[in-house]
C-alpha cells in the first residue's frame, strides 16, 4: 500500500453518502497517537447511511447520539454496538442532513506494535470488520465529532495514484451489494468493497 499525504477535503465529502462510500475505497485512514506512532489502513469496505434510510441512526429523530451526523461533512462519528464494539463513520452530505459512511474494513500492511504476535496468515484480516479496525486503531467515542483533517488524531487521505490507475485499468474492481448486520433497509445495495481484497469483513 502506497501512502498518500493529500488530505481529503471536506467539500469532497459534501455529497450524499451513496456517492461518497464507493469513492472512499482505496483512500487511507490514518491514526496518529500521542507518542508519535502512526497506523495507516487502506479502506476496502464501506456502507452508506442517509436520509430516508430506516437503518440510519437519525431516521426517526435527532438525538444526542446522532447529533454529529447532522454536522458539517468531514467529521468523525463513532458509536458503540452491543456494548463492546466501536464503529467509525465519516460524516457526509450538507450540514443539517444526517448522512454518514461506515468504514467496515481496512487493509493494514504494517502491523501495529501491540499486534506483533499475530500469525502472518491472519495479518491481512487484522482490520477486517468495523469493530476490528477500531480496536487496531484504538478508536472509541472520545474521537467522535472531530474533523478528519491535518493535525488531527484521525485523518483521511486520498487514493494513491497507483490505486487509481489500477481502478481505471480494471485491475482493481469494486463490488456493490446489500449491507450487513442490519434488520431494516436490508434491500438497499449500499455496501461497497474492493473485489480482490482479502481484508474485506465477509469474503
């Protein structure tokens, strides 16, 4: 994975989540810790949530939990499920429109210090799932509501030129399908993933 330092601009995210979600594939999520250690993971799986979507947290009403989804694009939205797993989202669309993209899986090529004992055959799936990637990057609700720009503990970077070229040449393909682990809106094809990636949450 070739790192790219071009930061994703908030205006690029000011579009419907269904447009942003496939475009985030190949982008990099970078986590920087207070001690200077950084972890980068290429996004290989996303899901979109937005207006009129019964699976969206803001579908019925605006709540303290979903408030950040109504904020400006380019913010982080982190929530807890089952009382134990965190999920990281990127807020999209115009301010006042509840919309976000769930980052479901990352391809992490450099194993973080705390996971050095993981067998090599399992390393490609270290962040293959929303809860797993939050564990690896140490993302929790204290990181919710922050801009994903330069100087932040979490930031988004655009696709590398190599990845974009591979997409254009057809070497890398994207698959679109229905979302996972929800009970409503199950017919909406709002999940995308990199077709040849072993880091996708469900192969």
